[in-house]
């Protein structure tokens, strides 16, 4: 028994010594850990578990709204739109929007070669873009129709330039026909022709038909007309492609060819010849037609849509063709000027005149005296500025194809006959609609889509 107790006592003492040893080791380890943490705190730093770019929870603070820096957002431009109504003037519109006359004259200066603002009409739109803070005019757009608009933009030097934007759109053809009841004018209007189209037709046949005297009840007419559409919207632009007028057993015809002239069924011209020059005698060309000319006064690059002839003031100016006077105006930069419409495709302009001898709406003949040259408007000296427009576009009047030939050239006769055949087929078969589009000066037949 004593031996057993002796063995148990020895085992108990051994366990105590073992516990004491483990306690000492733990205390030494704890002491070393505390000492190491004090000397090297970064080793024991807790890793930042926030997403990249964000501070830890302890470091986050709510920013002071009064000290937040945000990027400046520019104020939007001020857009103003004016629809032209009867009696409106450019001057009154600018005054309404409190835009200075000096800015208006800057725009008129840019418009000198175009003169689009000289004939603003009811239905046209003017859109002004102004700086919201300074109310400085940045640009102005003239919307004429869906296929044509002009944008006047402020340039770096403070003046204005313009961009003329034209959209060809789609030309759709239609047949208009009718029988004469009371008069050709009334019957044509009832068939859907406009006043201008009716007037162009009577002018085209003036050497063949006295419409008030020669047309009888029962006579009939057939007209193929094409109209321009942009995105399905009619622009207001149209042209007569072909005409046949039946008076008893007699027929008169006219067909538009790709040179802008009308010819009869046999290819003979119906247009009277033009003069190449708007004056008698020969005068030096002081400035040629150029799409980008250095203006002698403003020293800026701008289109020169005509030809300048150097001549003394008072030189007689002659109409280059038969036509109707459509404008008689006095422009601050173009000076006194005249515009004459010759049929449906040709227009001439005569600028910087000293005296005008015709009135708006007057019919004039080729070679008729219409004005005296001068030095009005913005000019470096006495001269005549002469312009020729074909289908609304300025062309070089010294080189452009104008009605001077008496017939379709032989090398074009096959194409002309093909074109006439297509138009006649449409007149004789109203259900047969032919979509014809101009491509590089010639007509190409496309599948009908209307």
C-alpha cells in the first residue's frame, strides 16, 4: 500500500511540474508576442478589405457639401424660331429678338453672293442660335423647303459665313390632262397645274398658239409633271417634263431635254436663243466666276457666282433672253439689281446698277434694254456683275450651255427619241408610270415605286 501511494505521489508531482512548465512557456510566449507587436506594429496591421479606390470603414468621412468641387456645366444655347408671315421684314425680326442691326448687316454681307434673304416668303423659317449668357448670335438658319436651307455661322473673326444645303430628294412623275371648257388657264388649273406651270406652258408655245384666240372647247392637253419629295414631303419644287396640246387635228408638243431646253417631237428647239453677253460691244472681264474667290474688299474667301465686266457707269444693260422680271431690289451690298426668269429653268441677275428701267412682273425680250450699269452697293468701281442660274444653281455664264442651238445635236438624237418615247407612252397609257431620274446629265429609267 505504501508503495502504491509512493508511486501516485511521484506521478502527481510529475504532472504538477509539467503544468508549471507549460504555464511558463505560455507566459514567455505571450511576453515575446506583446514585445514584438509593440516594436513592429505594421506586421500585425489588419488588411483593408474595402473595394479598390475606397477608404476603410474607419477612415471614411462624410464630405462637406460646401466644399465639393464639381465640373462646370455650360449653359445650353438659346434657340429661337420665327415663321415668316405676310409683311415680315428681316429688320423687324432682328429687332423683335433684340439682335443688333450690325449683326444683321454682317449676315447680309455673307448673303451677298446668294441673295437668299432678299426674298424670304411666308412659310420660310428662321432659326436663331444665341449664347445663353451673352445673347450673342452664333448662327442663323433659313429653312426654305425640305430640300433647301442656308446656315449662316459666325466665323472666328466675328463675321459670318454661309453653308447652302441642298438635298436632291426624289422626283416623282405624274400625268395631268384635261379638256378645254372655257379657257386653257381655267382647264389647266382644274387639272392641277399651278399658275407658274400654266404660265410657263403658254410662254413656251407663244410663237405657235394664241391661247385666248386659238383654243376651242373640246381641245385637250396632256402634261407630264415631276415633283420633288424629301423623306416623303413635297418641297414645292416641280418641273414640266413633256406637253402635248391637241387643237382639232393639230398637235403641238414640247419635251424637256437634259440641257434644260424644250424641243418638239422632231427635236427642234422651242426656246429662243440667248445672248451670251448682257451688253453691246466688248468689255474686259474684271473678275471671273469662281466658287472660292478672295473678295477684293472683305479679303475673305467667298463664292463669286457671276462675272464682273469693267464698264463706266451708265452703260446700257440688255436682257440676255426673253423672260419675266421677278426681282427689282436695292441691296446694301449687291446694290440695285434685277432678276429675270427665262422659262422654267434659266434665271439671270444684273447687279450694282445705277438705274433700273423695268418693273417687277414686266415681260422683256432678248436684247431689250433693262438698266444702266453703275457702282451701287459694295463695289470697288463701276462695273456690271452678271449671273446665270440653271435649275436654281449658279453656273459660269461665259461657258454654260444656253439655248443657242436650233435642234437636238445629232449625237444626242437617239437618247432624245428614247426619252420622248417614254413620255408619250405615259401620256397614252396613264396607268403606266415611269420613274425617270437625272444621272450625270442624262435620264435613267428606274422601276416605278409610286
